[in-house]
């Protein structure tokens, strides 16, 4: 049984593994792993705005209560708020119920340890083993059951934490900002943070109904943000995703800056102020080579990890970096947070804009991206990447690119997809290589299904 992917457990709501039964067992198993001593144990549970949160939240709550752990419910809150609250409340565990940027019909469970960091692969494996064995020794007697309560000031705590990361000598007075909250977890906190720092705020994606999270809005669909920025004559636009752990930004003309460009901006600013640690930036294999070339010109390195902000964070912690992230918009500033935080990263961009005293469009593109193409191919059953013909096609494509580019192919950690990415100097060659590999993967999947 494999429950955990690159970012917790994820799947279609009310079908395996995102069922109330599995959620109950996750609560019991995770709680059992984090019972430490005789103190009063506590877990923080938050969620985004999906309808299925009402299914999973009480199931997880029951699981933790069954092993004697008190539950603190905070309702819709960004994923990074959970990481912050776990540390603030000195809790033993944190849980975020969210499928991040996925549609409403998916959901997921992300777990955080008492230090505010996502759980290691080893800890997730232990939890999976307990669930598979269906053997929970830590179930307590009736007099030692946990309790559940709501934390009424959770929103205020996170707002103050986020605001504290913005330079104290600056404010947002006079800036007009459009913020798209993706009808997700940040629909309350993001506009308040920006307003309290002095900005004139135009908010979109702030009317969740259980079904419209990430629907034609947010960081995965920024078109409405760009149109609103231009229409409102705003200075900048900020798009978050469903659980607000990633962002994209657009300038006053509606041009998007992705996570790579945002990391370049933040790295430049931190380096200029002598605040960048580790000698560079940590990113994944998906980040553009243009970022790597740009950082090299500054005397900085780009160190790559497997895809998933958890792996970026692990490398940062091990090697002393304080900036890392993903092209998709996960940005980790370890001086302020233990995980990707779209709002806090946006505040660093706004500080940069405020100190530059100019239009964001003049400084939003610090490097020219190398032509890059990413395509996803759906499959069922066994991964096509195990197919010999596919492996040979990948080998030949890599040899053709040589040192002039990169080829990166992997299985998604959250969906039955093969992700095929290539980049190089010649965009036509890149398109041809990716198209050819997509066809090979599709063919292998079709042949396997026909034979089964």
C-alpha cells in the first residue's frame, strides 16, 4: 500500500484513499507515532474550502481523539499557517486538509511535525505501515480520550505573523494590488494582510462555495488576475493557489512572473543586502536553466532536488540555505517559515517593488528563460516509464540534446501522469523531442492495456 506521494496523501474525495475510513486511520496512526511522554498532546487541523473537508475533518478528529490527543480546529487557513500554529501552540502535530491547486473533487492530507516541517519519508512509511496492519495499540480507555475545540483567533495569529515578515521601515501606502485567493484557504487572510499594511486591495476569488476552488482562478489560472490588474490600473497582481502555499505575480501590464523569476528577484535582493545564506538558491529539476545562468553571473549557485517543496526544504536545512522553491510558485524563505508560503513570498516581492520605486514591469524579468516545454501524459496501471521502448526513446532524446539542454521525465507524485519536460536552445527541437516522447509513452500505455 502506498498512500503518501510527494506532498502528503491525495486523491478523489470519497474514494480510496481519500475516504473517511482512511482519514480516521491516518489520525490514529499519526497520533500513535507522535505520542511522546505524559504531557497533554495536541494536534492542529486546518482545511481549505472544498466540500469534502466536511467529510475528512471529523474523521481525522475522531482518529486523534481515539489515541488520546486533543484536537485544535482552525477551519479554512493556508497550509503555512498550520506549520506556524503547530510551533506557536507547541503542538505535537499539524494537519492540512487540502489538495492544493487541484480541482474541488480532489482532496488531500498533509502532515507536519512539532517543528513545523513536513514529515520525512521514513515517518510517512511508519504511518503507512500502521494503517496497512490495521493495528493501533495506542487506543486509549474512555477516560483518556482527547477533546476537540476551535481556536477562534487563529486567523489573527497568522495575519500578525505574516505582517511581521514585511520590513518595518516600509509600508504599502499608495499601492493598488489585485489579489486572487483562488476561492481557497486564504480568502479571508490575504486581503486583510495587504490592507493592514496600507495597500488599496482589489480582491477576487474570495467567494468559496465548496466547488469553485481553483476554478478559472488562482495561480493555476491567472488570466482573470491579469485582466483585472489591467482593468483596475493596479500596480501589481498576486495569485495564490487553493491552500496558499504557492503564488504567481503579474506586473501592471498583466505579464506573469513565475516562481523562477520570483526566486531570482528575492535572491538578488537578499544577496544585495548580505542576507542570502548558502551561496545560492535551492530549486527542483523543473526550474529553468536561465535561472541557473543568471545566478551564476552573480556568483551564486542553483542546487537542484527532486520535485516537491519538501525535498527543497530538506536540502535547505541540511546545507544552510535560506531561499528555495519551485517554478510553480512554491517559495520557501526559511528565515520566516518552514514551508512554502505564497503570502509571505508575495510580501518580499512587494518590499522589492517598494524599495525600487518603480513599475514592477521594469524589474520583473531578471533573466531570459531558455525554451522549455512540459507536457503530461495520462496512464493507467503500470507506469509506461518501465517500458523498454520508452526507456530507449528517452535515452536517444537525451543524447540528442547533449550539453545544450536538459531532459527531465518523471511520474507525478499525486496523479497517474508521466510528466515530460525538455529545455534547450532550439524551441522547435524541444517541441519535436517532447511530442515524440509523449507519443511513445501513449503507445506503451495503449499496448499494455490491449494486452491485459
